[in-house]
C-alpha cells in the first residue's frame, strides 16, 4: 500500500548531506514530527493524505534539507522518536 517511511541521504561534500523522504504518520504524530524536523533545519515540503477512508487516518509528510550531515541525522532521529515506529 505504500505506507513505509522513506529516508534518502546523499553526501554533498564538506561534511554536508542532502536528505529527502517522507514519513507516514497518524494525526497525533504530525505536529511533533514537524517540530522535530524544523528544529534541526529540515524543511517540510508537503503534508497530505493518499487515501480516503483508511483507519487509522494516515498523513504523508515529505521533507528536504542540505546541511551538516550529523545535524541532519540527529534531526531525523528526533523526528523518528516522535513516531510509534518500532526500534530494533
């Protein structure tokens, strides 16, 4: 159904990286994830739904940034920590 979180990272030189991807979130996760991403300089580029009547209601949040790789990795970790994703 296309409901997996996607995170793409590409080095851009000088310790920087470009990141893009999307989170699949429930309504309760949307605002905490936005705050975590923005706090770490990661832009939210889109927020929308792909389906009409799914339960629970799911939102797709796309993001993008090009900055210090460690800072961005910390931001992605902070955002993931705001989701109900299982840690292994």
